[in-house]
C-alpha cells in the first residue's frame, strides 16, 4: 500500500463536503424518488405538517369510523329538504355492530329501524355494511340504499320518490 492509496478516501470525503457546501449544512425539500404508502395508512410527513399552504395543517388520515360518519352526514344533508317537509321526526345514527342475542344464526343486519314515541331512529351498522362491499363506491351506494329504504318505510313513500340523486 503506497501513500497515494492512503489519502484517496479523505479526498473523496472532502470533495463530497465541497459539493454540498452551498447547502450550509441544511438539507431540505422533497426527497428524491416516490414516497411510499407503507402499510396502507395514507399520506404522512410533509403533507400533514403545517406549512405555507396549510398553516393549520390538514388531517392526513381519517379513521374508518370518521369516514363512515362523514358519509352518513353528507347523505342526510343531501336529503335535508325531505327532513323539513315530512311531519315525522327521524334520527339517523351510526353504530359499529348490532347487539345480537346468543344463538343468532341469521345474517347480521346492516341497519335497523326503531320507532319511538317521539321519533323514529334509523340505525346504520358500519362494520356489517362495509364488510359486504369491496370498494368505497359500493359502500356509498349501500349506505344510500339503506337510508333511503328505511326513510321510505317511516314516511310511507317509495325510495325513488325521496332519492335526491334522481
């Protein structure tokens, strides 16, 4: 091993420092290459942090319960004119799963209608409804159909008559 081989690694390290000297020791900006969505949890990192385009930051991920509640809220908001016009008060609520008696053998229900003295209550069960669907579009359609069927039953109308999408 001669003297020129001993100095070669230090020359490489110093040239790397010289090439990055214009950054003054700070490396910022987007990473090269694609950012991966590991484990299917959605966007993370710079998109979720406060910055010039989102000073308050944005929620990077809604959990499935929040997504389903937002979907049901949007459907009920789209049907607001029917809720105002109909005399019967109806509450639309969501639950995770129904409480079933021991020994239940029938398919798990996706929704229920409970009539009370003051108001009727449409209960949507998130897990049975979403597990029967493969895509978000199917979940949305199934949720629309469940709400329309139960409201039509309460108001004694056809589901097609109260569907604001038609």
